[in-house]
C-alpha cells in the first residue's frame, strides 16, 4: 500500500478531487484513495476529521497534510520529479502553471452553472451570463496549447494542466457547450485515457445522488 493517501469526494461530482486524482493516476504515482461522500445536507462531518478546511481533496503523506488541488499536484511533482507532471521545457512549464492557476481562480460562471456530473446524459440548459465567455476562453487556451505542442494533450504528454481542466471536459460535453472540432478531439482523447476511464467507472458505480449538483 502506498504511503500517499488522497481523500476525495463523490467521484461523480467532485471536480476538485478529480484534478489531483487524475494527475497522480496518469503519472503512475502510487497512492491510495479514500472516498468521503457528500451525502449529508451540510456536508459529511467525516471530512473535518482529516481536512482542516472541511473540504476535499486532501493528501496525507505521513504527518504532512496538503489541501487544495493544485497544491497537492505541486507537492506530488516534487516527490516524483521524473513523473512528468509538468512539462520539461521552462517556457511550456510556465504556461502550464499559468493556465492551471487561471482554472483555479477563474471560470466561475461555468463552474457555478454547470456542475461536473459524470453520469449525466448530454443535454443543454439555460445558461446564465458569463458562461459562454468562459467557454470561449477555455477553447482559446486549449487550441493555442495544442497548436504549439502538436498534442495529443495540451503540452504533448499528459500533464498537470490537463488534470486541472479534466472536469471542464466533462462540463463541455454534458451541457453541449462546444462544437469546435479541435476542442472535441482533445476531449475525446482525454476521455479515452485509462486514468479517466478508471475514475469514470468508479463514478458510475456510486449510489449517491446530490440534488444541488444535478443541474
């Protein structure tokens, strides 16, 4: 058993849990995941036993606890410098970190209106102001990175940047938010990745329904 333990929420809904999980799984980093389901109206009190913020994800490594998705990815990248979590080229690595931070701090309209939901069948919803602008910016980020790297992922091989945008792949698909061929091709490659497939299978097997995340 790995000495890295990643606490995650429901795999069907927890976009912030998905980010470090798929980053670590795709990079071949050994870890154990533990699901703390959001099956209480005010959140699961079990989370506060492990997380100082009362939220997931949280990485435990011995006495070290790391919360927040991008911080977890950075910590693991330092533990496993040869895992390829960030691009080797300095300029590409800087861009990958920049767009990862943009995901972390931005796109609130999209994230609020369109929750990640692995088992949701594709279908449109009424979109509030700001969502189409968020989608346009994400499409521009992806197309620019893919044009420079040549793919198949944003910076060639699968990286932390792809992990940070993985939940957006689900959002753009299930809410029918893009028709761009380049963007959709990237989305299909993401969904075909073995790490994505593993997460998806676990999400589809979950019994929990969270009404507020069922847009």
